[in-house]
C-alpha cells in the first residue's frame, strides 16, 4: 500500500490538484492507495467515484496543521502494510514520525527561501531526511541543490497528463463563434497574477495589431491582477483584440485552445514566485498548439526551443513581440504545433508512472 499525503486534491481545481490526482489514480492501478487530503466543499460526490480510499481532514488551517499529521501518525501505527509515504509538499511531512520510506515532491516556489533563513532550515530539515525527492523539472532540481538539498536524493520526473478527450462539436462551434473574424489567435489559460505576465502580452498585442489587424488574445482564468489587466486593455484601446473569460466549462476551454494558433505564457520570476514546470504547455500541445514560454523557471522541460515552441525573455517586450511574429510568419505555428503534439505523448501518465515505479 502507498500512502499519499496532500494539501491539494480534487474537486479543488488547479495544477497541483491535477498532479496529485493523476499520481494517485495511476498508482491505484498497481497497488492499494490511501490518500489523506484537506477538506473541500462538495468532496462527497467526488470521493464516492474513485477506486481508492480518501480521508478528508477538516478544521481551520492552524489546527489542521497539527490534527492532520496526528491522524496520519495514528494510521501508520495501525497499518503496517504501508510501503511508502508520498507527499506533495515538505510541510506535509514536517510532523510525520514514521520511519517508513518517504518521498517528497518539490515544485520550486515552496522551497525558494534564502539560504540560512528559518524557512530554509525547515525545508532542509525535511528534505534531507526523506529517502527520495522528486523535482518537477531540471530547474527545480537545480534550485534545490542551490539551497542545500542533497543532490543524490533528487530525481526529475515531470508532471503527467491524461489522454485528451474528444472535444464536443457544440463546444468547437461555440469557440469559433467567440473568435469569429479573428485570424491570428493567441490564448493563455492561467491565474491572473504577476508571474504569468499577461501584461506584457497585452502590450505586445497593441504593437502587433498594426501588422495583424485580425489578432485576438483570449485570457481564461481569474486572479488578483484581473481588474488591472482589464483597465490596461481599455487604456490601450484593445477591447476588440483582448477577450477575458472565467468559470467556463472545461470542454469549452479546450475548444478555445484548439481553435487558437499559439498558447502564450512568458512567465517571469516575481518575488519568490517562479514557474516550476508549466503543465499548461503540455495540455496545449496535446491539442496540437505550439507555445511561447518564458526562460525563467522550468518551461525548458515542457517546451523544446524552436521545435515545439519558443522560449523567450518574459521581461523583454521586444522578444515577446518577435516570438509571436516569428510563429505567425509563414504559419510556422502549424509546424511547431505538430511537433508539440507528438512530444506531448511523452508526458502521458502511463509513461510518467513508470519513472515513479523505479524509485518506489
């Protein structure tokens, strides 16, 4: 039996939630699985339809911090058949007392603390005591080494994806209606925060519309920067070029990506926040869509430079502009999109889980 400890799990939505769900689902095909996850509204319907046991821990955050490990320690004392403990975050293991084999996943932001600081010492205390560490990208592995994590414990295993489901015709039709009359189509699906760098893309669109008058930039998501970005669009008189959407069905989201030409997310490092990998690039690739990514962070693992997409300096507006222009010229995005779709096969969970099995 494998015990998975996670703070992020469906039905809550997000990249970490998808990662831990994919891992649990894939491992459940080879052995028994027990998941300890945080409470989330409407979890009952979700939990009843999975093939493994999920125990939800409720309570306010400060109390849950101690209650959850207490319940896990009690469970481990009573269940001697647990082979290995897999955690989504170093904090998930901080108070776990078991001597069972432990594996901790790392993603970048949560370990990015100044060397010698109290948080850095806490991170190292956990990570250097586990049996194995799984980094989501080469960038995250190098970051871990820089802050003092023992290199020989770290293995890079990129996050996986499920096979893409066929998009219903009505959603493809609706997506085409939303994008009607626009020939050159950019799209970003992400939270609206500084790191994702929507602002620079919007500024690039302002300049590009002189060359590509039928350009459109679709932004799907929500977040603290949303209102600021909408104001910027009005100031730059781009209300006909930039579309904001949120809380739309997954099928329509996929349809809009599939009907676009370029997925763009030239992420930057903002304070301590950095893109550890970028699963959205792979999800776009599954639909045959090329990407423009930022050089800061782990996007190099997801996007192959000048083959499946372009990696640029997200802090440099001219580079973002020229990257978009390069892909639109002679419809280069079509060639890169085909390469991206072929490369996305390497990230299917059936292949990714084989890498996990080697270290479990």
